[in-house]
C-alpha cells in the first residue's frame, strides 16, 4: 500500500510564505512609497505592494525548502509545513519558483526597472547567498540583513524612479537595526542554532561578549543615522524628540547587556525593545513629515 501524500491546503501554502514577516516587509515598502517626494499613482502603489509581497513570499518559501532539515531540529521551527510533513517538498519548491518567476518580472514591467532589479537582488541574496552561508560563518547575518533592508528602497524608487539620499538613509537605518535585533535572537536561541548546525556569533569563542558589544556599537550607529532624516527634510521636531528619546532608551538597555549576568532575560527584552523602537521610529517619521523634498 502506497504512503499517503501530504495534504497541501491553501492555509499550508500561506504558512510557507511567513505571512507576518511578509506583512512587515510590505509595511516598510509602503513607508518608502509614502516618504518619497513624488506622489505615485494608485496603480503604482498597488502593484509595488503586490509585487514586493510576492518576492518576499518567494524568498520565504524557498528558504523553508532549503532549510527543511534544519527546521526539523529546532522546537521553534519544527512545526512548519515541511519538517512536520504537511506538504511535499517538491510542491513547496514549485510554489516558491512560481512566485519568484512571476514576482520579479511583474515588478519590473508593472512598476519599473529599478524596483525590479532591487527585488531580484533581494531574492537571490537571501535564498542563494545568505541561506547557505548560515552553516559556514557567523558573519552571514550581515549578508542576510541586506535583502531585509531593500523593500523600503523598492518603495522609494517605485515612486521616484531614482536613488536619492533619503531613500538610501531608509535602507541604512533598517540595515543597522537588524544587527541588534538579530543578535538578540541568537543570544536567546543559541542552543537551538547549535543543535541545528547553524553558526551564530554567541556560539563562537568569546562570541557572547562580542555579540553584546556589537549590539551597542550598531545601536549607536543606528541612532546617529536615524537623526539624519531631519537635515534631509524627512523628519521634524516631533521626530527629533521621538527618535532621540526612543534611541536613548534602546541604547541604555543595550549598554546594560555589557554588565548583566542574566543574558537570556536581557536578550529577550532587547529583542522586544528592538521591535518597539522600530515601530516608534517609523510611525513618527510617517506622521511628522514636514514637507515635500
């Protein structure tokens, strides 16, 4: 008697796309669209958000396909569709490749060449460079931060058709933010990553201390760059107060991590604090836009 094929429902396909992460990335894309000086058409906005969502979904599906064996070794990921055998891996691969084949040309021809190229770079760097690097070097997270920072630049260039300093600042802020955010995760989940054979900085010799130090250094750089939105005209006085205040709190907690003995408890608060900080920063930036550039 032949074994039954895994049942693949619409909900399981959706789960492969990591909808919460996809939604967050679409929001950062919308941020780039909103902050850009040019007012895009409704169709440009709609096509940009749909195309970006499909690119992110493709990257997530293909990442889950490539890491299905690793995911089976970690409690946090073992219930995903592939390690839990709720979907045939071949079907997941086909789904991911279909999304990739549709999304990049869609963005290129419906929105513009620059957004399409950026989307292709994000997809390739995440799936073909970052994913295999995670087993080889602790520095992989710096490569992985790049595709996560491209979406707001996709939104900006979709609206303007060009690269500008404010758009590049958006890219830089998200890049710098991802370092303390991800390092906090690795400090929390270091044993899981080790069990799965993924190399992270806290598991390197003297790596835990180095990870906590990098959190502080990148947070300082993040705060400095975030304040540059003011001279380029994207932020006003309300933004200045919010960015400086939330940044000071975020940095103060990071510095506490250099002296704490309760690393996991501190890392959990650092992780949650990173999410709160980014939410405040982007929300106030969107609301306190003083004038068109």
